[in-house]
C-alpha cells in the first residue's frame, strides 16, 4: 500500500470505524485511542496490506483493540447479566433512534458488534466472521439472537409513536 492509498483509507474509513467503536463502548476518548491505534497498526503493516482489503483490515484491527480495552477495563457484560436484564421497556419514547440506542446498549458486546457490522456498516456474514474471528454460522446465530432481543425489547412501534 502506498502513502496515498493509506491516506485514502484514513479519509474513507476513519468515520465508519469511529462510529462502530463509539456505538460499542460509549466512550469518546477510548474510541479516539482505538481508531488511532488501528490506523497506526495499518501504517506499520502497510507493505503487507493490499489496498482492496484495507477496510476489512482496519475494522478487524479496531475490533480487536476494542476487545482488548474492554477486557482490560472489565466493561464486558456476561451472558448471565444479559438474561437478567429487563427484556421490555415501559418508557415512552418520541424518537426511534433513542429507543434503538438504548436497546443496543443492553446487548452483550459480541451481539452488538455483529449487529453494528451487519446493519450499520453493511458487511456480509463472511466478512463479519473474518473481523470477529467467528465462524459464519456463529455470526448468524449472534445476529439472530440480537435481532430477537431488539424486537422483544422494542415491542411495538406504538411505544415509539
């Protein structure tokens, strides 16, 4: 990868990586650090990374750096806590975006990650598997579980309107 290709990667992918990480950890400072670390790693490996694969490389790197920080700071939610969370919401919301963000926050990290990669960033199941180091069937299961939780959590659109 040339310097100009690297600069294109920064221009094209930095906002997407930032949004993806911020949606997962909700901490702007750590998000900026993760994005910067990811692009530093891309720079260090630029001779080995083909420009066409740079987007996948940067998202994969950002995901792994994020997981390392989550483990370090013990932000992760265990499965037992996931099932103990309230599965429905009694609040009245006026904004679908607001309720979706609240619902996404309740998901375990891996489910939130695969949902964001699939529905927000548009990655295929295969690409998500490469990024998260999961097998494609596992990715599908996590996405299914996350969507079922979101559906149950949101319940009816009558709450939103």
